[in-house]
């Protein structure tokens, strides 16, 4: 994708929050490629990843990068699709679910929010998500639904029990697409961000995505895209919703 700007008319800014999943699954050298982009974004860290402790140590050198807990939850494809150790399973009782969520939240010091890793089965289950979100609320976190299923009940339950919550707007690297397609989706969704209060874009902490961002972030910034943490995008969305309700 190549954009050539001929006009010098001021560009309307767009606020984009990159929610980058699976830190701790990939080696630290891959994580550093994202950290060294020198933009504000949100790193969703797996609490039990092979490289989690190393990534957290490295993150201490980058205080502007926001931290989330990437909570593993049961997918519909389990066990072929494996969410990893200590995932939230729908067969667990309420107490075990709360204990696991508490353990996951404490495994990522400095985190302010959480999102689900996999979880297409768990996030459709009202009982399970009530316990997950109740624990997140009590810890003072907010929640972002990764939308691994269109039938997720997470946001509805969050509203009922007073958990600040939202969802991703788009994902740029779903399984099975090429690097060229990822790059195209990055431009499409970032530029759409100029027409909304903020855009939350999901991706994964892979070498492929890191390379695409390294190439294209400087270009997107020249075209008015401001990269912000998810918490700021969430606040912009809330402010817009409140203003819309007052106006309507």
C-alpha cells in the first residue's frame, strides 16, 4: 500500500489504539520490535506464557506502553485449539474461576485492563463471564472483549455489574491472510479512525506484524494518525457516547 499526499490542507487527526495480543508467547527479541516502535499502544500479556517474565522485565524500560492481562479462556475448538495453562474453562465452578482470574491479574504487575485470549466458548457463557467480570471489577480493571464470537455476553454483563468495558473494532491479522492483506487492513482501519472518536485495532505480537508496523507507522503518523493506549481510546468513546445522549 502506498499513499501519496499532494494537498497541504490540514489533515483531520485519527486516534488509533493498537491492542497487541500474545506478549509472552513470542521471544523477547520479537517483543522488543514492538517496544522500539516508540509509539503508545497496549501490550496484552499472557500470564503464563513461556517468555512472560522476560517480556515483563523488558517492559519496565518502556513506561509509556500500557499493560493488559490477556486472560486465557476456553474456545469452542478445545482441545484442538489450546488456550494454554490455567485457562478459564466453562466446567469450572465459580470459586475456581475467580481464583484463576485473580491469579492471572496479579501475574502482570502494572496492568490496568484485561482482554480474553481465545474464549469463544467461555465468553458466550453467562455464569462464567459473570464471575470473570466480577473479579475484574473488584480489582479495579476494565475489560475489552476480543470478540472471538459474535455471541459474546461479556459487554452486557459488564454493564449490568458496573465494569467499564468495550470491544475491539477490528483485527488486522486473522488466521490465514497474507502480509500484504495485513498491511492493507492496517491502512483501511487506521484511516477509518479519522471518522470516529477512536479506533481499537487488534493484532498479535508476531514478527510479521512487527515488520509491517515498523514500515508503515511513520507513514500513518504523517497522515494524521495518532497512536494512543486503549484506555485513552476507551475514554474518547465514552465521552462521545455521553455527548450523543445529551444531544439526543
